C-alpha cells in the first residue's frame, strides 16, 4: 500500500475505527450541519491519468490540508474529472459537523452534542479515506481528459453565489477532449480558444471564487517526466485567463504547500 494513502487511513485507524464503504445514509447525514453563511469548498480530481507515487503523495497532502482547514458548517464536495463531462461523479457532498448555537435553553435540550459531532466527523474521515484509496487504486490511462466542460457544466450545481467559494483542482490541466484535443489546446493561441469557449457558452459564472490548482507540471502519459517550460507557461496562462474571464482568481502550484 502506498504510504501516502496509508497516512490517510491512520487518521481513522488511530481512533480505533473500522473502515467501510460509504452508504447512501452516510451521504446525507451531514446535511443538517450545512450553513448558508459558511464556505463552499469544491475539489475536482482528475482521474484520467494513473496516479504514481508522486501523484498519490501530492493528492494525499492536498486532501489532508483541505480537510484540516475546513470550518464549522463548510460545505465540502469532491467531484471527478473524467474522459467525458457527463461521466463526472460527485463522490462526496457534506458539511463539516458542528452544533449551531441556538441560545442557552435550546442548546441545553438539543440532541446535537459534542459526542455526536465527533462521530459525524469520523464518518466523514472514513468516507474521505475510502474514496481517495479507491481512486488511487483504480486510476488508469484514458484517451481523453475533459476539464473545461466538466468545470463549465458542474458550476451550475456546485457554485454557491451567496457563499465564499473555493475550487481546488488536482490535475495536470492539459485539456485533451473530443471538444478540444491536446494538440489543439497546446498549439492554438489562448485568445482564440477563449473566444470559442465564450461563443459556445463554456465560461462559467464563478464570480469572486478562489481557484487553487495543484499537480501541474508533469506529462499526462508514461513516462511522467516534467513538461517543457514553454508548455507549463502556456497551460498556466490559459487557465489564468479562463478563470479571470469567469470572474475568479487563480493560483497554480505543484502542490498545496500551504492554504491561506
């Protein structure tokens, strides 16, 4: 077992819990903890390329940091980037458990207790471990990677205009879809691509969203060597312009060394 995924398992195993598959009931258990005043955090995971040791370590580090920075009531979603945008799956949708303060007497008779919150947080940790482990074990090389339309189409579901939105994306960010093959993506000027996206209504409304991208800089096939600097700059410039057009601000980095 990869030591990165093993670290996530230890978060739960250390509490003396047994790992198990998430059930339909688990998926809805934390809805009651959602708060319209809390943040909306969405993590996209690109599953179109096999995860090697470097990828797994970077992914585990990123998920650990994202989870550790969640605050009471924050909505947390994990969604996949696949070879076709309709295949994108929402793996997790939950809000970080907490007991909302309702006043002394209501708090006294509330069924929300510290013990309930601790157990619900453990459930969420178990689900995170299971999903990350399963994705890492089942990752394979796919012919396409449809990033643009996945983000554009899912934004209507996962963007919350009345909350503070943050998107995390774990991907090499090389678009290679039937809509925009990688050779065209890398060889066409960014302004021309963006003009086509605007024409085809593929620029989502992400006003005031913070976008953090990690995992960029390596080729999407074997051997996974580092990309040429010119390609890295091309990718960075395109996505910076894309998210700027969507009303968001973007930061691109090899890994999530820190979250501010």
